[in-house]
C-alpha cells in the first residue's frame, strides 16, 4: 500500500494532545461525524491493516492445533471427551470451528473493509494520474534524491529534444510544461498491479463466499455392483450451502463396476509395507436421458458429471452377509460396508436384522482383511489386502432402534439389546467367520453366513460454483503482485539552460523514485549521457 | 521397483556432499576471520604500513610486492568487502566457493540418483523435500553469486544447508519408494518444486535478515568495529538485499499456495479445507504480506519489518518440521 495514506493520517482530526503544561487547553470537539471519520481513517490506515494481517495469522493457528469439527468431527468429539474442563469452554469460544467463528470472521472482514477503504481512493487517484501529465519539474532539481548536471554540445532546444527522445525510448511518458524543462514518468504499472492485487483479493473472498452459499457436497459409500442415484435420500451425508435447493439434483446414476486397489507388498521400508499404491474405480454413468457411458474415477482424476464432480476419496470392504431364520428363510442379505479404522483396514461395522422374530437381531464387530486375533490388541488386521479375510462378530437380540432415534449404520445401539450368551451359557457369544462359513445361532435363532467380500468406494460428490472466480482472482492477484514488486515507479525531470560559451548547454537531470530505489542514480546518469551519446 | 544400488549411490553422494560442504563452511568461516579488521594479515593495515615505508624515501623498494593485490573486480562495485583483501582471505573464499560448487554438484547427483531409482519426481517425503530444498538453497546462492560478490554470505548459507541435510539424514531418512495414490500427479512436480524453491529463497532472505539486524545494532553502537561484520555491506545495503530476496520469494509462495489449492481440489475434492498444512501456508503468507506492508509503511522501523520477516521464516520451519510430523492432516506423508 502507498505511503501517502500515512501522510493523510497526519491531517486526521484526532484529539490533540492537550496534556502537559496547559491543562486547561480545550480540545477540539469531534461530533459524531467527526468520530466516524476518525474511526474510518484509523481502520483504513496502514498500521491497522498491518495489525489485522498479523492478528489474522495468529488467529488462524488454533485451527491447526485443535481438531476442527468440519474436518474431523470424530476427533473433535474425542478431544471434548478427553478434556472435560477445557473442552466446553474452548468449544463455546469457537476453537473447534475457528474458520467459521465470529472472531475469525471479524478479523478478516475488518481487514477487507480496511483494504477497500485503502484501495478505493487510491484507485481514483491512480485513474486520474494515468490520464494526466507528469507534474511540473520542481524549481531546484538538485534537491531531488538523485541529481546530476553536465555541460554538453548543442543549443538548449536541440539538447532538450534529444533528451525527450532518450526518455521516450526508455519508455517514459514525457511532457514539456514549458520551454526549458521536461517532466517524465514511468512505472504506472506498479500501482496498477498493486491495485489489481488488492482488488483481486476481494474477488477471492467473493468466490469463496459464493461457493459456500451455492455449493454442496454429499458422501456415499457404494459397494461394487451397486448403483447410486443422485437424489438426496441416497446420500449418506449431504451438506448443502444455505442457498442450495437439495431437491433439485440432476437425476444421473453411477454404477460401480469394479474397484481395483493395489498395496505395497515388496517394499518393507518405514511405513511403506502395505501402503496404498493405486485406487481405480470403473463406473457406468447414466445421465438423466438414459445415456450410458463407462468412466473411470481415480484419486487425482475425478469424474465430472456436469452437476457435481465425483471424487474417489475412500475405500474399504463390504462383506456379503446372509442371515436366515430357523426355517432357512433369508431375512437379511447384503454387502455390508465396514468402515476401515487403520491403515491395515481393520474395519468396524454392524449387521441389523430388523426382520428377525421374535426379537430383532444385531451383529457388531470387525472385518479383518488379513486377520490376526491376539489377547493384547484383540482382533486386528496386519495387511490391507484380503490375504486371510475374517469376520469377528458378537450377537445381540432386542430392539434395534429404540424410540426410532437416528443412529450410525456402522454401530449397534445396544441400550435395549442383550448379548447372546456363549456356548456354555457363559459370557458372550463370539462368532469368527471366514468366507463361505456359516454359523448356527444358539436356541434355534437361525444362522449367519459370510458369503464373500466386495470392495466399496467412498465417493464424494461436490459442486463449487465459486471456484472459477476464486481461481481467476487468485491468478490476477499473483500477476498484480509481481507487477507491483518488479516495476519501478520513477519520475525524471530535465532542465536545460545555455552554458557560458555559445553552442553549449548545461543539462540538469533530477530523479525521484516512489520507494527507495537503488537504481535511480544510474537511471539519471543514463538519461544524462543520452545527449552525448546521440551527438 | 526400486533399485538398491542406485539408492546406495544416492546416499553416498549425499554423504559426500555433506563432507565437502562442511569443508566449504570452514573455508568461508576462515574467510570471514581473515577479513576482520585487526587480523594479523589484515590487508588495509599492511597496505598502510607498506605505503609509509615507500614514502619514507626508499623509492627503489616501491615496486616490492606487498600482500596487497587488487580485489576481485565485482567486490568493489557492489560495496562488498573492502577493496583491499588479504591474500589469505581471498584464498579461503576461493576454496569455499570451489567446495560449494563441488558439494552442490554432489547433492544434485544425490537427488538425481534418487529420482532415477524410484522413477519419479524426487519430492515424495520429508527426506526428499529437505534434500531438494538444500539443493535449491545452494543453487540460489550460486546463481546470485554470479551477479554480485556474496562471498561474505557463504558461511550463512552453507551452515543452514548443512543443518538441514544433517536433519534429513538423521531424522527424516526414508527408503526410496513409490508414492501413495494422492501424490501421483503432475502437480507434485509443480507445487512441491516451487514450494521447496521458495523455502530456499526464504532461507537466504532470513540469513540476510539476521545479518542486517546484527549489522544494524553494531552500527547503532558505533565504537570499535573489530569484527568481520565491519567488512560486510552496510546495514542499509543488507536490508535492501533482505527485501530483494523476499520480493522474489513472496510471489513464489503465492503461486505455491494457488497451485496447492488447484491440486487439492483434484485430489481431495475441495481447493481449501483448512488442513493444518494449508493453515500454516496461509499463516506464512499473511506474515510475509505483513512484512512487505510494514516495510512500505512510513514510520515503521525497518528493523521491526525484518523481525516480522524472521517470524515468517520461523513459521516456514514449523510448517515443515512440526506440522508434517505432529499435526494430523492430509499432508501426512508415507513414512514421513
């Protein structure tokens, strides 16, 4: 930002310091308008902008040290449980939603108001400057920061004309206010770039806000072979912007045909064995008109549908489980997604058999792609691929959905359920199944079969109508920034006068730069040697 | 997929680079020690004594060679170290320069071998970031040195580079391996390369900033200036160099953030998700923006502005060394 604003500050109607000797000196009075103007000048001053910038950087930090609800709700809840005293206080202060908190918003909104208050008048001034001529040469050029004088061959008019050409060729805008001086200026792009940078930042903010208001995102877990229809009810979670009509979604469908996953099996370096190497989902996209198209979705290669972009953000296993009643009638059969909990895909999930009689049946437990069960860690997986898949479940009977309250599909609410007892009537029934295994439930409750394994894809479908505005603004800001930092604003003034002997001229050149400019002296020297060089 | 012999060669190149750079550091330290005023073979004093002898009348000895030789031509024009440097100092600087070139070449080889070994851009984990960041810092120093005399800066560039390499080898070393799927993108080459380049320029800028603050304090104190700092550029010149480095780095960092956002949208579905790394990149951006504003504000001391820039560099270091390792986020890399 320019330094002129601070000069303006010195004329602000601030209360004059009336302290000291003359305690009775009456202070100038500020009416309400005066105070408003004073507040506005303060807000739009460079110091305030600087302070707000630093404050913004400090205020952003808690968002990285505390878990954020919008990013990881589970970790946030865990943190709150672990810190029963500090948790609720910090929560009320918005530390778990820093970037949506009033104080964070207050800082950046004040900063942007300050920015507008600074940039708007500067834009007006710059607009006038760009269309006006360089100012008149000061009377005493030797007082300028850079100044040189030289006596050269030629009469004053001819010398001045040569200097005018020299300045033009150095891309100066040149004007002669009178017969003996030249005023030249260049580097208007510095201020233009600076203004573009600041205005473009407003564009970034508007783009972000636009995307927040009109964008939406929804997540869905889709086992291989199943079809997702883009309607609100099919989403596992759906978060629309405040101005989004969630019933107005394009009715396309996506069938997941294959999901190819590759894990590291050779490299045993630190953290490498079992690391994911490739995810590729093959899907069939059917648009609203019924046109089918085979498409691929991969990490870094989302699928554009025209109404939402489909990202492959997760994957896991959905064991196919069948539950039969005592007569052998199938009462549950589905590829049931289990949520991976660690890098080796130790996954948790639940099977809810609402149709079981007389009591509803529920199974909860782990799916282990490469299962190991030890006393210390319990059931866990040691490799993410299905080398030795196992299903470790416990069984419950009772009411699955007490009072019809919403609950996670991956956990069982056992408030109104009792565990099925173990073999000898003691403890809890533990079921361990490998693909193809069937387990007969005690006391004629039927059986549960682990038929096989499907993979599922965690798809996230998102729109952000503001993203192009944000991107274009950000790139404009970058361009403006480079211009404002690279271009130098320089003014050069020339005055010629006849020297003592006829046919010779004394040339006086002064230079004035916007900020401290190492090269100004050289610039003046270069301009000054021009009439000699062209002689 | 990975070639063990290439991996070993890469490691050997890095170790050799560290050994060579250690010697370069010593040579540059020696250089600074020898240009310090009051040093035993300080050029200017010798020169003065020499001239006195000459003027004392023994005209025949006038052509006797003193320890004074014309300084490097670029030294004088940039107002760098005095125009009469002792021969020992010049030799030390020359050795430092040659060793820096050799060490950089070895480091480039180390990075190249690692890339060849994994058949990918060598920017997949913290070890590789540190290696490439150190390499860019040296290349930036070498590049800038061809335009002005920066021998006095050698020690202050080579030392942080060595520290970085040491940490890379001891703490962050990771066997070369393939990338996780979200890193497999050409944006890796764009975003992370520019990010490491920017950190390199910020490093040089921070070194200059520290030198400026020290020089400024010495100049304010006036008095006896017997340290090598007397032969470094003035505080004013150092402040300008600090600013110059940041003027280059700040737009680069802006680009890094924009490129990261574009990639984040592709890989994670959202261009800005307040991931810890994104938070800290934002913090760094605002702090350096504050530096540029502070410097443009009349009435703000240049010293305070430079302090803000140094705070920005602390954030850069935290963003690399702490955020990557201790903060849970999407920038957590495979095996570091």
